C-alpha cells in the first residue's frame, strides 16, 4: 500500500498496519513509500508497485479518462472542508496572488490539491506559478521561509500557522465536495476478490478502532503526521473521528460529480458524461454491508 500524503484523511491504512488490524486479517502489509503525491500513488497502482493506496478522487478519475485501471473502493471521509489556502503575511486577498509562487503537492493540472488551489485562484482572477513540493510539511516550511507566497494546508497545519505566523487563510474551491479515497485496480478485484474483501474488512475495522480507541490511535496518528505537539493531533482525532463513515461508500454528491466533470472537460471531452460507476466500484462495500459484516464490527465492540 501507499498514501499520497500525510493527513488524517489518508492515515487509516497506515494506522491499521501499525496497530496490527491488517495482520489479524491474515495480511502482511508494507508501505514502500509514504507521501508519494496523488498522481504518483495512482501511477504506482497501474505499474504494479503497490496494490492499494489512499489518494485523491481526481487522479483516479483521470486514470479512467486515460484508459487506466485504477478504481475507487471507498471514500476516506464524509464531505467537509479539510483544506485551506494559506497566504504569507502581507498578502490578504486571493487576487494578490496574481503572478506569485504557490506551493502544491505535485502540480496544478493532475493532483487533486493542486487543481483545487489553481481553480480557487482562477475564480479570483489570479494566475500564479505553481511549485510542486511533495508534501504538506514541505509547503508549511516553505511558507515559513518565504520561499512561496501561498499554499494549501490541512487543518492541523492551518491552525498552527494561523497561531504562530498570522497567515491569512481561504477556503478552497471544491469545499470538500470531492473526497480523498481508498483505491485499487479493477484487475485486482477481478483476479483476487477475496484479498480485496479482506483488505476492506481491515480498513473498516481500523475506522471503528480509530473512533473508539483514542488512547491507541492518537499516538499512532501523531507518528504518521510527524507532528510534535500532541494537542494538535488530539484535536484532529476529535474532528475526524465522526467524519470517517461507518459504511464508506463513495456516493458523490451532485455537486462533487459536476465539479469533476468541469475540472477535466477541457482536456478530456468524455469527462462531460463521466459517471461515478466509471471510476468507483461499490460492490465490495455493498457486499460487506449486506453480509452484516459492518454491523457486526460495530455491535461487537459497542
């Protein structure tokens, strides 16, 4: 497995590995790399470098539009505004970023965070230069150093930056309507459905444990996020616990699907008619729900 970035929304698979949940499902899980960016997480799936990843929806959709095999199994969290665009001191409007340098994870054309940042600025009439920095921690450090003028950040880094450095922050264009996801390939589902089901069971058990065992999962999440201040991680755990769905079916809102279509329409004509079923397979979560597995997980530990 791998994860596109270090954020609570992308932590479940890694946390489930560290706490032994996947091992109890009979799975030996490794992470060849962590924080690989969304596009690279999906490219690695297609190259066979890993079998599962937590990444953004948009790289998976683009894989479909390019004829690739990546597919969403579930959404990581319910709709929420999990990112902001932070501006260095002295800049207090989005329009002020015209001609400035904006840090992103990979790029502003295929990475979900980068696309979100670019569209936010374009809606404000600003055209910026986008700098791929590989991770939110790097964006945070670059803002502190003044190497960039703005960059997207998750909540725990937003709170720290506002408090310590007085950054101005703005919501991003998608507003949480396009979630991050847990993905694999259609080929793996077809060739080894039992394996995919066991991984899905481990994922769902980890979500339950994350919600109900804060004493175990807060230090694990702190290690994953590489955050020194435990209080910030405790805040993140309280915030995200209710947002991790018991039944993690993709179930995009009409707003989210339309945003996806508009994002890719200029590059891929077929995007105008893309459907959720084109890039997501709900059959795994459907099977686990209909079999009573999910209900049992929550009943056994209630």
